[in-house]
C-alpha cells in the first residue's frame, strides 16, 4: 500500500492504494464515485474519461499512485459548471445518449471540445471524439449536441457536412 | 395505402407521436446510472474465473492453488451440492435438433477458448484474478474445429462426440414450384447468377459488458440477482432449471443495462455459478465481465456462409432462389434462443420482400470450437440481406438493367398487402417500391452515374448502391411455438397502479437498456389517460414486481409492452370513471376523462386524477356502495390481433469512394428511407436508426472476430476488434414513410434492429459498383482494406491470365 494525496472534485483526499490499482478503480471502489464507467480497461473506448489537472484522461490506464498531487474531476464534479450544464441539456435535446454507459466519458470529452476548440468544424469535432466509442447512437446526436452548444456560446461550429462524411476513413 | 396520410388525431406534444425528451437522461447525464458494476452489497466478495486457454481439449485435472483450496470451486463442487447444479441444455422440438450440454464450469471437456473452468473468490477482483492465475489445469489437446465448412464436411474432430457429426440442425425450406417444374424454371431463366458469400463472425460489444451481483435473502429464502440482462424472466427460468430451485425462490433484477443488442439475451454460466456460490459461502458475490472476457470468452454472432444461385428473367425480375447456407453456431446452444435460430431464420427470410416462383434453401447449424453465437441486432437479417441484395445487383447487371429496376420488378406491391410470401411470411403492410423510388431520388442516382463518367482527380473509384429489407418484429406465439425452445412469447402484460397522489406506476416484464421505454411508454399512458408523462414511473426488468415477459428482443417492446400499457391504461380509465360516477352521483355514461381530469358531461363536477386517487385511498368514507372494489390497480394484457409480426422496412442507399491503392472505403452520402408505421417518439426512432446503421457500418467495413487454425481468437482488445467511431460513421439522411400496421394498438411497428440490417448489403453493392471497371467484386464482409485489395489483385491476375492466354 502507498499513501497518496490528491484532490478529487475539489476535496483534498489522502488514501492508501495498491500500486497496481488504476485511477478508475480507486475512484469507484474506494471513493464510491461510480459515475466513471469502465468500458475496456485498456485505453481504447474512452468510457472512463475524466479530467486530470483540467485535461481529459483515461482513468483506466492511469495508476492511482501516479496521481499524487493531481486534481481529478469526475462526472460528479461538474455541478455549477456552465459548459457542462449546456452540454447536458443539449445531449438530452439532441438524443445524444441511449443506454448512458459511454455518456460520462463522452461529456467530459465534449466539454473539452467546446471549451478548447470553439467554432471547430464538424470534421474536427468528429476527430476529437474518435477516442470515445458509443455503441448506441451512431454519434449523430452527440455531434449535433456539441455543435448546438458551440452555437449557443456564440462560436458556431464551422461548415456542416450535410450528408458528406467529414474525414478520410481510418483503415482497420 | 395510407402512408403519409394526415394523422387521424392531432399531433400530440406529450403522447403518441411526440419527440418528447427522455425521462431516462437525467441520471445518466449526472453519472448516476445504476449499472451492475456500481452495485455494492455489505460483505460482498469478488469472483474471477480461470478459463480455458485452448479451444478443444479433455480436462484431465484441475489443481487448486495451495492455501486457496477454499476459494476455488469447480464443477465437481457445484455438482456435490443438493440439488446438484446441472448443465445448460436448450431443447428444441425442431426435428433432428441435437442439444448440447454446457456445464457452467467445464467438466470433462473444454470446447472453446475462454470456457470457464474454475471460479475463484476473494475480497477484491484483483486478488480473485491472482488466484485464478494460479489455478493449473491439465488438458489433453484435441484438434480444434475452426472452420464451419470443414466442420460439416471433413471435421478434424467432433465438438460433441455423442452426436457423430458437428451438425446442431439441418433444415430445408421450400416454396412455390418444386421438382421438375423448379428444374424447368432454372433451365429457362434468362439470367442465372451464382455466388459464394461469407459474413464475418462478430462481437456485439455493448459498451458495458455483462455482470452479476447476487445474494441469498434469508428472510425471503430467495436468491436476489442483479444482472445485466435483456430478459430477466427468462434468466430466472433458466436459473431455476439449472439450479433445481423453484422460480418463486429467485428474483432477477436487471438494473440500468449499458447496451444489449442481443449480447445480454442469454442465461449465463457465470450467473449459475454465482447463484450457487452466494448460497454456498453465505456472502454476496460479484462478477463483472472485463473486455477481454467479452471479446474472447463470451458469445459472438453472425458467421454465415451462402452458396446461392438466383434466377431472373431478362428484365432482372426475380424468378427463383436456390441456396445452401451454413451458420457457424459455435460450441454450445445458448439459452433460450438455441443454436438453431440463426440458420432457421436464414431459411425462412431469405426471400426478403420479393415475389418469386420457386424457393429452396437448405441450412446447416454447425458446431465449432468457438464461442456460441447469439442473435445480434437484426439476427440473421444482416447476412440474409447481404446475400439476396448482392445477388439482385448481380442479376440486374447480367440483365443489363439498373439494380433498382430489378428490385421494382420483383417487390411486393402495396395493393397486394397484406401479403403471404413464398415462405408464408405474412407481410402486414407497406409500400416497398415507393421506398426505393424515394431513396433513388434522395441519393440522386443520375448525378452519381454522371460523376462515374469522369475519372476522379484523386484516382479513387466512385460507386453507388442500395439495399432494401423487411424487419419482422414483435412476432409472437404463432411464429415461435414451432421451435419448441424455452421461450415462446404469448400475451404481454402491464401492471398499472395509481398512487394516492395521482401518479401512475407501470410495471412491465421487458427491460429498457437504451430503447427509451421509460419515456415512450409514459407517452402511451399519456395518450390514453391524459396523465403528464412526468407523473408516470416505469418499473421494468425486475421479476419480483413485474409480470412475466420474454423480455426485450426482436424489436418487440414498443408493440408488445406498448400494447399492454395501452390496455392497462384503458382499464384504468374505466376504474377512474366508475369511481367518479359514484362520487358525482351521475350515470357512468355521463363521466368523461380528458387531459388528466375526470368530469361530468354537464361540466358541473370535475376532479383531477390526484384528487380522485386521494378520495379512493384516503377518504374511502366518501365512496358510496356499489363502487368497484378493485380500485386503482389493474393488469392489462395484450397480443397483436395478428401475431405474426409487424413488418418495418427501409431502403438504404449509399455512395462510396474506393481507393484502389489502399483499399479504403469512404462513405460519401448515405440515405435511409424508413417505414416503421406510427412513430411513438420520432426522436427515439431516429436514434435507433442512427445507432443501428453505425453498427451495420461496422459489419460492412470493420468488425471481424478472427480465429487462427488452433481456434485462438485474434482479437482480444478493442484495438484488434475495431468498433466504428465518430470518424467512421456519417450522419445518414433519414426519410420517413408511415404505413401503419393494421394489427397493433397505434399502428406502430417494431423497428429497433433495422438500421443494422442493410448497411453491409448497400455498401457492398456500392463498393462493387465502384470496382466494376477493374472487374473486381467483394463477396465477404467486412470489406476491410485487405479484402478490397485482395479482390482487386484477384481481378488483376484473372485479367492477366486472360491476357496471357490471348497472347499465346
């Protein structure tokens, strides 16, 4: 066991963790913050995305002991955050979620997109989303929700793509 | 036909037809969904499984690690209990079906990589995995049966020795002309096209895997199991049969479930193991499937082979289909759908929405040393659509007509509805030709044909293609009883209860895991009772409090649960009116319920539902004698007037650019013309179409569970098994038609699967259209760059061989 000190959703925390425990397990099992869902535990699907020191990160491939001194924000930590409030409303309006399992990670990534890349065109939005998999929605509502929030913020997303796909396909 | 006709009633903003935002969303957006992985019970221990590393072998010995003997359990332990735990055996009454015995933990043999052998329990999952890693299993390797055609024709081994072969079931479906008349038709047909086609084995890969938490409630003497399940009542039945305890002693609760798509419509060996374990050790236990288990150990879907010949006339009009189809059903027959569902469906639905003179299809459900297959979204239809629709295109090419012309010449016409097709499928309604015409107009076929006349600046090849399909949904007793499997859908019920404050509780036995039933069924209640959907609470997925249901599968919930909710609410209307008539002291026919308020026709007396419920529960002294004592709790039951299913349908049209240098396929435009009858919530319907289409694009271009010659899976992470992301999936344009089903409550049709059915076929037709100048053709899914390049190379070498002969 190793002692770590970090901040989780604004609260200073000191905790004992095993060196092999990843951040998501630490948050879910020890801090009872189960809003962060685990989809693959190997860094591909993005379901466990949260903020470490203000930037999106995958909590399944981050060791808790590596977070000494870090500031962590999970989906439970966005109360009062205007971009997140706008995204939550837009996700519902645009039907950007169905089963809801990818949603917390998707929201954290979406918040990063609307705050870091205001006015980004749809192609860029989709590229930024490529680290978050959703098996239910086909991404249509998610992309629309992000564009809607950008438009509300006075930074409308760049040219829409109508029916034409945005970027060259990634070869499997 | 009545599609596109103005609606009989005004468009509601809260009832049937409204794009009401979802009641489910708030908790998921807050990160407050209650998935199985989030559930913790006091004293709970964690389970990990030691699983087979080989595809086929005899289990000679299982060595429990020293010091952990009490934390490791094998099938011998489970069988030593009273009553002993038995195997999963799915019987079918289909003649010739051979059942398999799947022991929850391997007993004598292992038949697939990842088969559970020992259950290990510890205080944390990590420690349980440490123990599982230390379990040593002596296995005598047997040859792995990997390829389904080899398994049928020249098996290197028998998966189930007692069978004498590797065939779960062989079926033959025939219709129309037979014998000499069929042969004469074949001989005289102007067009004959033959192909061998394959679709890859896939993983359904919902974002949440499976998971189980269970405990034994000593007060109720009852197993309480939380499990990520689509059909909890079926899981209860299966647990009862394998554990040897009565069903009332089992409560199965499917909480929030992170996507199903068929993957969670199964009785799990792990559920049986944990149910036994919690009782044996007296502690709550938990197992959460990790992604590696999901990909390599647990069920797959959709591995089809077709040897198919289509006969057509000189215009491309379909005359006959003659097909041999093999399905790789994997190692075991899963509960409840069995190993035969996929192949039997191939035999009956291959004709699609087409008319023809003769049909013959022989199918084999073959057992191999790979995970069992389950019915994935669309079940066999994705493969079937790929088979028939690529052959229709090939026939059109041979006949020298545009593919849509061949389809229009062969489709069931709207004035022939309802129509019984050559395999006796009863099409309830629809205008298939119109769907194709609209799709061709929307994709602008002439524009793409014109563009094909000029080489692209980047050297890519342009293609355009389409596919049409029908989606039989919510099919019931008359379709399923003949299969004799553990699940035959009958009548669906809804329990409805008005609470003392006038809110409505609806209890259904189906389960919503993304389908939005908490919202859409509240809309149905609003439509009947006028109650605010915000005042309706849906309770679902809990055998302890809901009526029996076969669950959520086959696009059935909006028809079946929707119909049951409507029936229950209609009964509730009568109860409310009866109570009001007594209170108002007026005849029953003078009482009306509208907009959530009950009034007398004179407009003198009026009560809200809350006020009326308050009287019933809290002021019964006000109720005069003669009031119906049954009160404000009802059970409504439903079965469609004709239960052979609703037929949604769609035409998907797509334009692609294929890079002949890399094999990459880009989707340039994608149009979907869809008819699902009355749309209860159009926003939700579009969401189902978008999501299904994304999965279908995965089937078409990306997703493939490959195995090596030893039966080892070659995709064990999501880096190897490629799910489509936001950059791979376009935003399709959806155009709705609305031909109401004549048989359902509101004219609605099941439609949850359709999006996933057509993309493989439509994109294949477009890719082959693009590759036609090279003489190349794709006959396998997915159309990965490797396969595209192989097809181009094969065409090149064939052309070279011809050229070479010419030179000699």
